[in-house]
């Protein structure tokens, strides 16, 4: 998946494009696309594994190419973030934009995801600790089979970007986007907000049950797929998917609660 083996060539092409965009040949752009094609496919595949089977991988890859071209157009080499990091962000964003445009997640599924998030927050507030599966199922008035079915239904929600979170203000969204882009921030207030968000996420991950924490680590940091993680944990791919959905739901709920509290304090 390592894009950028010819890093010097890529940097030279980018420099050439920024200095004289009108003179950059179509062949040069094609070279950049080919250089980052493995990265586009990798990101598309990671998103695709959590989507319904009717979503075509080729469509996601096509959207990723558009994201890469957008990255080439907008990349600012004077900032301290690497082009590969910026390209990853733009590629993923373009794919998610296309998915949102297709409106592929029914409102009923979104409502169920919010219901799950609220149940977990309420339980953890009452118990003073992370609620287990049986407790969450009981809170929802479900048996375990119904609860696991719910997790499978809300699983695709975990690929959505923060733009879909109604509780985030525009400032909050921009702050998180800055974290993702890894850009340089000189505004002390912005730095404080980012520090707070990072602390909330870090604490939320720390409080996750061990297996959910491990799934996130293997999936997002070790770049393993669900099948590979299942082999390590000695569980089915479906079970790994459920653990991933539970973890993402908890993190999403914690962030939503954080921003709701911020809004109350600032009112």
C-alpha cells in the first residue's frame, strides 16, 4: 500500500504543477495518479468492507481518483503536512461525499444508530463505567440476538464523516478536520480546542473494553482487514464487525456529548 516509493519524482511533479500549472502535461498528472493508485484502492477497500454489497468498489475508486486530483489542485507545499497525508484525507473525503450523495443509509438506520449511542451514554452515566453488551441490550429492551442484529444494521454508519453529526458546529467540524489534516495551527484558542478533542477521544478509547480497543488498533493502526483480525482474536469476521460497530458507537457518542456540553457552557 506504500504510495510514494518515487517520492522525489512526486515532489518534483507537484512543485512543477504549483509553479507553472498551465505547463503541466496530462502525462504528468497521469504519473501522479498511477503513483497513488495503490493508496486510492487501499482506502476504497477499507471503506467498502463496511458497506452493503450493492456498492461497487470501482465506483469508490473512481471517486477516490477525483479526491486525488482535488488534492493535487489544493495542496499547499508551504504548510507542514505531507502531500501523502493530505491526499489520504481528500481521497477518503471524496469517497464519503459520493456515498452521502447516493443517500445509501436509510433514515431508519441512522435513527437506530442514534438510539444505540444514547442508550450507551445513559447506561455509562448511571453505572459509572462502560456498559457491557448484555446491559446495553437490556436497556434497549432486546435479547442478544436482536441486539447483534442491530449492530449489523448500524455498522455502515461508522464510515460516515463528521459532517453527518448534527451536534457538531461548523467550528467543531473545522477543528477536527484540522486534526485529520495535521496542519499547523497558531491560534491558541484553536490549539486548546484541539487538545480537548484529542483528550476526549483518547479517554474514550482508553475506556473501551479490551477487545474493542484491540479491534480499533489492528484495523486503523496495523491496517489489518476484518478477516485477519478475526483470525487473531479467534472469532468470526461478523463478530469483529460487531465489535468495531460497538467501539465506533461509543466514540461517536462521547464526542457528541462533549460538543453538547461545550454548547451548554458557552450559551
